[in-house]
C-alpha cells in the first residue's frame, strides 16, 4: 500500500506508525503499548479470579499522530 502511494505520489494516512516508518506520509491510530498494558491488566484480573463478563469494556485513550517529513518533502 505504501509503495503504491509513493509510486503515484498520492498522500495517504495509515492506522499504524509502522507504515509511516517505511515511507507512508501520516499515521493516526491507537498506541499499541498502552493497549498491551491494558491487556495485561485484564489478564491479571482474570487470573486473580475475576469473571471476564464482569470486567468493563475499555476503549483506547491514547492515540499517536506521526508524520514522515522525508515523504512530505518528496510529495511537495
């Protein structure tokens, strides 16, 4: 996907930081480290005896906005 956007000089926004690191223009999405931390908390609660059905549903609270300046200069 990143290669196609670069080939045709189309600015694109991606959901993950990794796409920006390999040449994408902009990335906006959840912070996976924070999500994994929440996952670990849930797993610990379950292992301590909490019922999964009783645990609240959590939504992401930390988001990342990343830019690739090298790609931006190439498209300009």
